[in-house]
C-alpha cells in the first residue's frame, strides 16, 4: 500500500456509506439487467464459438469488447492495459458517474482505491500459480523459499501498488492509497470492502473506490479448480444453487465497483447516498465454515439487527451450498434467501461486490428475486426460505446480509456484509 499524503485524522465513527456503484456482467451494464433476468427466470450462460473448447457453461461479460477511455494519456497507457484493466476501469467509471471523482488536489490525496483481482488475466503467473499449488503439497522447501526459487520474478508477487489500481486512480483523479488484494485474500470481493472500511475508519482516507474483477480463467486454472470442487457442466433448470440436483459451480465473469466514504464526508459534499454499510468483515480461519461463521457473527453483532434479506454466495456446488447453509442458516431463520449465480455465474474475485450492488437494487425495488435455475430446494440444506419461482416483497428500508467464501473446500476465508438502503 502506498503512503497517503497529509496528516492522519482521528478515527471516524459516523458511519460508512456507498455513494456510487458500477457493475458489468453477462447481463450487460448495471444491476438492473441482472435483477430483470432473475425476476424473469432468464439465465445468461450462452454458447459462444470462442468458448467451444470449454466443457462447462460460462456467463461471459464480453471481454475484450469493453471500451477504453479516450484521450492521449489513456491512448499511451492502453498498451499496458490487459482485458482485466479494461473491465476494472469501465466499472470504476460507472461508479464515478454516480459519485463523482476528486475535485481538487487536497481532496485527491484523501481518496484512494482497493482492488481485488484474480490470477487469470493473462499475466505470466497464470500458468505458474496452479503448478505451484500442486508442488507445495509435497515439496519440503518452506513456502517463501519455494516461491523465490520457482516464480520467474518473485518481486511481481508483491504487486502493490497494483497497475490496475493505478489505472482506477487515474480515472478517478485519486492520489491516496492504492491497495491490491489477490486471490483468496479478497474473499470474493468483500475483503476489499472490509479493507476500505478500515482505511476510512482509521482516518487515513475520506473516500475509497473499491473495485473487483474476474477476467477469463485459463484452462489450467479451470482444471485445477475442477479437481478441487466440480464445475457444473449443465446450466439448465435444476442445476442452480441450493437445488436438489445441483452438480457444480457455475462459471461467470464480471467487474464491480463501489464508491465508499465516511458518512460525514458524503453529507458535506452533498453526495447521494445509495446505501449504508452497517458492517463488513472477512476472516481467515482453520477452514472456510469457521471463517464464515466468525464473519457473520461479527457483522450481525456490529449491525445490531437481523437481516430482512440474505443474499447468499450460493455457488451451486453440492459441498459449498451445504457448508454455507449450515453455517449461516442459524442466523437466517425465516429470512428470504436468494443468490445471483444461477443467473450470471460465480464471478469469484468480485462475486461479493456484485452481490452487494444487487442487494441494494433489490432493496430499492422492494423485491427479492428468485434464485436462478432453482427448481426443487435440497431438503438437506435445512428449513431455509429459498426464493424460487416468484419474487418476494422486502421493505425498502430493510437490511440485506451478503455472504461469501473461498471457491474450494480447502479455502480458509469467509466474509459477510450488512447493508441498509440509503436515503435518496
């Protein structure tokens, strides 16, 4: 994390709010098309010629067709920008269109970014990391020594500040901290939101642009994932999250951005508040269920209320759905439960951020959309109120619990966030 200029302010306890959002998925731009697809029972796992080699259906967000900003400076930098950077900047600019960027230098040095991105965007580590993961299981060398010996450029792993974060800061005019979170540390995007809240509450920054991207995954990464926990080969009715006949994770791509800031700063500049983040926490523990249990317990205690809606991770994996429902179910009795992944797939590094935006949209519409591809809820998941078939009403002034965890049974991270709809 790069240092932030200026004096550090005292810890702020006035609350954290979201003033802008941006989402790009297989449904297109913004949360509206995703909610519309969920409400109509439409799923977005398209057959495309360029993905003919995949044995698994994919909800593709349309890379590399995402445009790059215009202007000489952007044109000069485009040669360094991967498809992942294009998606990150595009999502960030959507959030900036709602929330606004920095207006002057003094404001700019109090604003920063936190970015979550996966190893799959075409860099040299795309092929290396899965091989290292396998080798580390039996190699006698300490992990640090193994990485130093085997990674072509060990310094690249440190990757902070990130180049994608630099592009995002450039789009926003932000000059403050630029923090990158790779892989499981991002907890499917909620890790970035939790880190942003810590930066805000500590007084280091006034505003943080939180961005997550899940670019196309390489064949070797997909094969490694499939060996850990099955990827679904069917995206038809009955293959969705929580269904009795579900048979694996459904794949998706996406990008998301949130403008997060201290409530007193948002009020002072007259910003429109989209939502309040009552609490957000991510944890690493002995296993992912322990991490998720700890994160949810901490979030509900800090928020001081039960949710009116649970937007679950719901990946569609037999084991993952069971772990999530058994862990969170005791906190969510009688609460309507939904998930986006039967509609737009699991977007891994940014799944939690996308679900935050979708939960805000659901509260705004006062509707909980049904889980895509859910036909018959699995009774083994307990007496949970899964929304399927038709939408359910929810109070616009209510709250939503969003949960995430790592993609495989050996993952050790879990995250949760509680949101309430902002005043318009």
